[in-house]
């Protein structure tokens, strides 16, 4: 069992394929004993999450994230085809698993 920190991810507006990819990454991160942190996919409305992953190409998703951010500032990773202006953590679509895991590690460090 991994002794590293466990972080809860809350996706906002991601496709089913991206959600499946996140589930796989969460599973793999939970199996590793060498990783400094592991991830789990949140099952709630995001209030208890440690990091958001937001569809940066969808204004509705960004609005939903901003509504939560006003009350709970958390690290955020945007997935976007064209980047997301002003964001520190942006990953180009389609996400590559190793890059997504690295981006999560960077966003939560």
C-alpha cells in the first residue's frame, strides 16, 4: 500500500473517455509504493476535493468551477485544445496518461 499522501480529484465537464482515463490513473497511482502521492476520483460535489480538473474549452464548466472556487480555493488543472488564458496548469487535449499524471503532480506540489 502506498504511504504517500492521498488526494481527491473532482472533474468538471470532462468527457466519459477522460473520466475513464482519470480512473485508470487513480488506480495506477494507488498501486505504486514509490509515488509521493496517490489520487482518487471524487464522488461528491467537489467541496471535499483536493484538486479540480476542468474542461477549459467549455464556458459552462469554467463557470461551475469558478462558483466552487469562490468558496474553496484549490489547485486546478485545465484540459483544453487551445490553452486557457491566465492558467498556471494547462494540459493539451487529448490528454496523454503520463502527461496527465505529471500535470497532476505539478499542480498539487
